C-alpha cells in the first residue's frame, strides 16, 4: 500500500533496499515521517479549482528520501521539489513520505 499511496518510484525503492542491506538486522535505518496535505476541499474554492497551484516540498537534507504522488514534479534544488498546475482540481489529498537516516552513531 505504501508504493501506491506515496507513488514510490524505482529509485526510491532501490535506496531503501540498499539501506536495508547495509544494516545487519536487514531493516533500513530511517526515521519515517508521513505528512498528509488535505486538498480535496478544493471543491469549496470559488471557481471550483485552484487557478495557479504551486506546491514546494523540501526534504531537508540531501541524505533524506522523499516520495509523493504528483504530476509535473521537478527538482528545483538539491533538496527541493516543485509541482505546479493551472486550474488545478484536486482529486486526491497529497500524502508525503519522508525518510531520514537514523545513523546518529549511537548503535540504536
């Protein structure tokens, strides 16, 4: 269900698999954050759609992994991604998965 909900691409999945292989217990060492951004109330907009929609997501660190569903998403900086649309009618809320390495060196 994660793959579908967060639109995990092959690159994202490969990074998680690699992290799992590098850890002796076989699990990727990441702290997980899930962010849900409610957009489906967009039907309440005066025109029924969002005229100029722009979403910017910053994953915080180049070591972090981020995955979310969206059209016309482009990387605009080392840690930032942007999605823009004209006359955007949100059919789904946006779910964002952020994975942050837990390699703080405390042996966990």
